[in-house]
C-alpha cells in the first residue's frame, strides 16, 4: 500500500471522503527532472492546470515564472509569490487585465493592442501567432487555422506596425501555443516552424507554449522531456530566448481522487458501482470523453463507476475489472490537473471534497 492509498484509507476512517490527495514529494521529483531536461529553456507553469497553493509552492522551487490567464489567477499567484515573473495570456482580456503590471503580456489581437496603447500603460508584450501549419494527433487545437486564439501573420504584422514610433509598449517576441496532447517529435516540428517565423519577424524571445501529451489510457506513457530538451537545444540559435509553459504534464501525476462506494447494482445485465462525489468534483473524464484510471484492486467482474449526479454523463470509468462492494474505497489516478478546478462544484449542491497532502517523494508513486 503506497502513501496515497494509506492516506485515502485514513480519510475514509475519518469520514472525509471524497477527497483529493496530492503527493508533494513525487511532484517535486518530477518537476526537478523536467527542469534538468530543459537546460537553458525557461519553464513557466500554466496555473490554469491546477492553482492549488500547496502544489504551487513545490513548483516554485523549479519554475522560472507563472503563466496566468485571468485577473483572478494573477491575483492568486501574486499573493503567493509577489516577486516571481508573471506572463498574462488568454483571449478576451478586460481593460484591467491588459494594463496589469506583469513581466510579459501575451497580446491576442490588434484590437487588444489598440486598447493597450490607448490606455497609456507600459508593457512588455509577446504577440500570439496562430500559424497555418499541420497539427495532427492533437487533443485540442488552438492554432493551425481559423480559431479564436491568437493572430494570423497578417494580424501580427498589423500589431508590429502599431508598435513602431512609440516606447511605452515594447515588442519582446512571439507566443505560440498551437495545440495540446502532442509528443516530443510533434512539438519539436511545431517549434521549428515558430522559430523560423520569429526569425523572419526579427524577434529573439519565443514562448512555445505547452501541450505535452498525457495518456489517461496508459498512465505509464510519459512525455519524453529529455528528447524535447535536447531537440530545443539543437533548434535554438545563439541569442534566442526560449520559454515553454506546460501545465497538465507537470501536475497530473501527483494527484488522486479518492471516494467510497455507496451502492452496487445490476441494470439490464450491466454492473454499476455508485460512488460518493462524481464529475462535479472530477470533471476530466466527462470533458475529455475518457475513463479516469482506477488504482488497481482485487480483480473482478467489469463494473462501471458512476457518481451521484442526475445525469448519465456522470461516469468516471467504464467496465473496470475490479471487485467493488458497498463501503469500499476507490482511488482514481491522474487527478492532479484539470480536475477540481474545472468542475461544476455546486451542481446538485453536494458537499465539496476534502484536500490532503503527503510527501511520498517517489517519482510515479501517484
């Protein structure tokens, strides 16, 4: 029994399930390895993946800064780490967000830049480019064609022209988060295209975004950070400043969602286990259309695990070959990113989960 399972059973005995349990030691080991693999590439963490303060304090030991996508995230992170660099991105920025004092502002459109210039605020900006390049195998595509994110090269050229002849808003480079769910070779191909574009534009600071692949079907299939770091080192030219901003791929493995079985029943020949909580706590499987990995237990007849919500979409995992009885503890792995923070917490007004932290320190223990 590992430390996360031990804590889950302690919480069950105390009547504190459902709960998210995070292994801060494993997170520390994982992010340290990522930092080492990247060499001179700057590492920012995309706070949207999981803004839990305990996780952020571990990440702060290894990252160069934070990527935030709203004024709320900005205030949250600045309250915890007032002196660390912040990059503010995301479409639809308010006037207050556009003029917030940050290390880098990612400009999404000529309209955003026009409002920023009219405000009289000072800013160091990266122009978010949406290149029309092939993106195959991505779980989400933010670029590669017509999307609401960033600008095509024509929009970037328009922004560059607007920036000439003034000194308050300084062009530092480009930002390009084109897709999510890609492996190292695919991300390196996109990086090459973005770098070639940046060189044509005449800028040397390039934020390549995140989007590193995470497999919920095979949790042991990890993104190849070493290959990615080595590939970026080969692509980078002298004087260029490269930055990435991963989120899910840093924190997803350190968290579990633990709950208990309320009922087991058979409906039209199919076996179901109903658990406390559900997708209003852990929305990831419903959002991405996958089964959340279940920590293995005693083998048994395949059972579909559902939550307490009045919707057939409240399914956490289908046909899991595990024995479950009323009162059993069930643990779902890979719950350290886009879990609680993207869930519809108050649907049906069930209680919120507990949060607990351990320090196992063993890579992959979660």
